[in-house]
C-alpha cells in the first residue's frame, strides 16, 4: 500500500455492495480541505464547493488531483457531466486528453477505456510508473456512491484492477469544530514567521526555500538561452517538476492544527518544509511529536544565523522584470522590500 500520497493515506475502508451482490471494501481516506475565502468567481459549476489548495482555487476533484501530482503522478479529473478530461477548471488549457500510450502500463488501452466520461468512472484517474489509481471524491455527509459507479467498479474489478488502485476520498472542511474557515494569512505575517524561525523547518530543522525564487531563477536561465528541462519550479511543487520545492518549499504550519482547535495567531504558527507540512497535515501536535517527525538535522558547528530562504535573491530577480509578476508575487515584492528597508 505504499503508493498513496501522504495526504491521502487510507485510514479506513468503505464497504460497497456491487450490483452482483458481492461486497468489497475500498480503501478510504478522510482529508480536510480549506474553504476558498476570497470572493468566488461567477462560474462555480452549478454551486460546487470551492476549496483552496496551496493557494489555488479548486474543486475537491482538483485538490485530490493536485495531491497526486505533487507525488509524481499524472492524472485527470474525469468530469462526466461535461464529458471532459480536466486538469483545471478556471483559466486556459484546463482540459487534456488521456495519452494514447503509456509504455509502463501494458494494459493501458483497457484501463483507458475504463477511464471513460460516460461510464460512472470515479472522479480522479491517475497513473505513475506501472500503477494506476481511481479516486472518488465524496463530500462528507453530502454525497453517496451512485449505482452507475457501483456498476463501473464491478467492471473495473472484473478487468483485474486491484483493490488498492481505488480510493474513496471522503473529504470535509477543515474546521468542523467551529464551522468557521480559517482566515488567510497576510504576507507580512508569513514573512515575520519565516524570519522569526530563521527560515528553518520547525520539525526537521532543514533550511527551507522561498518558493517564488525558483521560478525566477528558472527565468534567468531561460533568458540566458538554456533550453533543457530544469525542474526548478512547478506551480504545484510536484516531485518531478520541482524536486527541491517538493522537499524544502517554505510553508506556514499550524503547530496545533486549526481543525483540532489550534488558534490562528503567530504563536501557533511555525515555519515548515513542504515535506513535514504534508506529513503533519491535521495530526494533533502531541501525536506528531510521538510518531511522525523526520529526524531533526543537527549542525556540528552550530545553527545557521544568516539563511534567508533565498528571499533576497527573489527581490533582485523579480525586480529585473516586473511584467510577468502575478498579483501574489507583486505582494511579496512589496512586503520583502519593506522588510529590507526596515533592516537598513
Ligand atoms: Zn521539515
């Protein structure tokens, strides 16, 4: 069972009665997602719940797809209602056909036929190496498994797809206790946490990296004529697309998970690397300290005093050409610029 991403590790089973009368138990995981707190776009696909994943506005199916992508899988949201294979929803280039061939998967043709928009297929179809995965998104207490899906599941199992290639993702919002979604963190506050912690992961003590800098490093190399694949930056910090960020991208973590009653203030925030953040997820802090923490790094000659996560480099590179900056990067530029001015 090692193939599931950390954030979607099954922790229980869902019993499903197939149309034939046979009962199967599918691996089930129950992640908590954040509600999108900024204004909603006009089109929310007939009022589907809108979530935030890594700063991106997504539906649950896309959040699940992103988690797999970050773990090196490729995949599609099988959108049966509009009969499309999706990799996004808003913006350009949001649909993409399934590849005609996957050499690592000899039975690709029959699997491809199963990943069909019309046949009750599970919502998210992914593949990596020789493995495939079908994940079904269920909003906790809102959705159930439909008959068409049970029929499809029977066909897929009959075709020889193993049980651990399926996953029921029964997701909920990450603040069931209060019913409130957590407010977004300002960039000023994020930066003050990163600087307070010296850009070091609270959990494993590894130095973290300010992710936007990698995009601009890649841009510099492109400008100087390099055309080879670089894997410096990928919007979703996937392992294949941005191995450094997949490990060490800087994020803000709640020490006590917000969903477990942790407060939303600076004392409860910690700098974390992407790996620890993914592992910790909503694990209560006592449990995390006992079980999951990565082995902390110890420096023979002491701890770093001047590491800045390459944030100063971002300031220089991003200022060279402001034309391509996203709104979020412009904010960072402003906040980092002010922080530098404060120090001088
Ligand atoms: Zn870490």
